[in-house]
C-alpha cells in the first residue's frame, strides 16, 4: 500500500484569476496529511485536479506514478469524498453503493461491509434525499472506502457530523493511516487538523505556505492557530 501522491507545479487559472499557483508537495503513506487553508484558498480545486475532474492550466499530479484518469478500476486505487450531497436523491443508499461496486467489478458483499463500517447498516434502504447531512457524509465516506483503496482523498469530511461522528472520523482516519494507506484530508478547521493530522500542507490564495510535520509546525509557531494566522495574514 506504499502509494505516494506527487503534486508538481500545479496551476489553475480562470481567466485572470489564479486559483492554484504552481503548487508542489508530496503526500506519503502511513500518516494523515492535513490540507489546511482558509475558505477559498484553492483546496477543493486542487483536489478536483488530483482526481482529473478539473484540467490543470499547468503542472501535473501523479498517484503511484500515474494520472488518475489512467487508473484501471479506480475505486480500488483511490477513494474520494468531495461533495456528500452529490448522490442522486431518489436512489437508496444501498443501491447507490451497489452500482459503484458493479462499475468497478467489486463484490456486492462490500456494500454491506462499508455500510456497517460507517454506521449506516440500518439505513441502507433510505433514499439519499431523506438522509441528514451527517448521514450523507457517512455515505460518501462509505463510497470512498468501497474498493478498499490504498489512497483516500477527503474534502472537509467532518462537515455535518455530530460530535460522536467527528470523534469516529478522527479514529477512522488514524486507523487507515496506521494500515499504511495514504490519507489526504482537507479542512479549514484548525481544531480538526490539530486533533487528526500528522503532517500539514498549508496553502493560501493557491500558494504553498508550509509542508511540514505538525509537531514541527507547532513548535516553530507556539500553536497551530498562531502559525496559521501568521502565514495567512489572519485569513480563516
């Protein structure tokens, strides 16, 4: 499972607006790498380019040496959560996962397994539109885990979760990293990064500000919040 993500000179422009500005960093297995930045820093755009959902203006991303679009059976290589409410509202939770499993030639038994893992075993028959935001978030995480992938990319995974759910996702991310997986998690919440991440990649206005182990960042600045505010000029 020693899969490495390499981001090199990644750039995304929308006309004159620069959303991501020559971003370079490496995400390594065995640790939780937190992708931290204020709202609008370019985190989601970067993650979309990592998954070939947006085309870079410049630079590239390689996952285990390959572009995402070139991966065969991608759910077995990369699990991703970008938008929990992107599920078709009329589809039942179980069937949403089932068609994903079938599209990647995964056994149907994986659907029940991941529903159990994320705490949704009792609501597999519910339609997506009837799920709370927290349940929808858990369903999205179930989809990311469906192929038992070595790489997880999760954008703001605590959104909509209650305190018990937040505690659960922290433990899950650490467990996945301890298994040797490559875990990349974005957030604008410093408290969550402090509780979860081992390594930090900090960006602001699309530019890399820090790429360092969390303990070193805290030691250099006194606290995560102090360092973040110093680097971003107080942006949140």
